[in-house]
C-alpha cells in the first residue's frame, strides 16, 4: 500500500524496519533504513523477534486479565496492522476504546509504562545481532529516538561506543520525542562518533504524536544526513554489478 502510494505521488520509498533490542536490560529501538526485505538473515531475525513479541503480548493480556480487564489481546490485535506485531501501543488504544483510561498517556502511566503492572519484561534481540541483520541486508542501522532512554551521559556514550563497534551507522537527531536542546546534544554526539544523522517524527496518529508528518525542522548544520549513506550503498551496489 505504501509503495503504491509513493509511486503514485512520485515519492521514493525507503524500505525500513524497527527492531527492539535489549542492551544492559534496557529495551532500545534500532531502525534499519534502506534494507532489502527479502534478505534471508534479516527475515530470519525478524521472525524470531516477532515470535517473542507475540508471547509478550499474551503475557501483558494475562496481567490485564488479572486486573479485571478482559479481552485485551484480541482487542489490541484489532489495532495492529500486522497481527503478528502486537505491542503496548495497541493495548493502550484498546484501553482507551474501552474507557478504562481517558487517553494514551494515561494508559502508559497506569498500566503499560516502565514499572507499571502491564510492563512485562522481555529479552529482545542483542544489539549486535540486530545491527548485523540490517547491515547484511544492505541497510543502515540507526538508534531511534535516543532522548527517550533514561541514560546519563556516561551510559549514553557507552551505548554509542558499542553501537559503532558492531557496525551501527546513524543516530536519530531530530525526533518528535526530542526537545530543541536534545537536537543540539545528539547532533554533537553524531559528529563525535562519526555517525550519520536521521530525523523521524515518531508519528503514530494525529491524536497520539507530538509532531505531525513533515513538520520537523532541518537537521542541524554539520551533520551528515543518513540519506547520503543510501546514495553510497546504491553507488557501491551499482559498481559491484558492473564489475561482475
């Protein structure tokens, strides 16, 4: 559907994926931009990750059932574009629909956020594995919305060191989850670690997102835009094809 719409409007569609990983007991999101969806290693890794996500969804539903909220798994699944990918956002929408909470933030504050009863811990893919799947598929690995993680400066630097060490390529500098001051912070970190910079609205729907699509400001001066890496990948692939 997205590919057809992009073609109809003359827009170049970049294949992408978002993978949950566990790093030092913290769940992080790693984007893969410009990936080949048919790559066997990526497909195998995503299949395993989705199986774990489904089990976590059933565990969340069991917790909510114990709190007197019935039918949450099937209810959440109705909000998921892919029935194999049911996450906390879908449970939150179900809770709002049922009138258990008034809005999405309340759902996370009462039930689904860190430390709340419906925040079920899960061991996701290793950071190195997720980055490897993305790189093997010809994509660029990006740390998504780093401002959402409660890391101090030292831990954030350690994360970026590990990320670069396993082949990570970019960090999300502009995000609907970031403040203007964080734009500056993450731009500096991108330059310091030699990472490209990306931008993402973190848009889920008009009523659930801080930024509408297309409303983010341009990347700060001095950053290397991640799309320049796409161009490099395409040029390299073309060169290899010509040499074969």
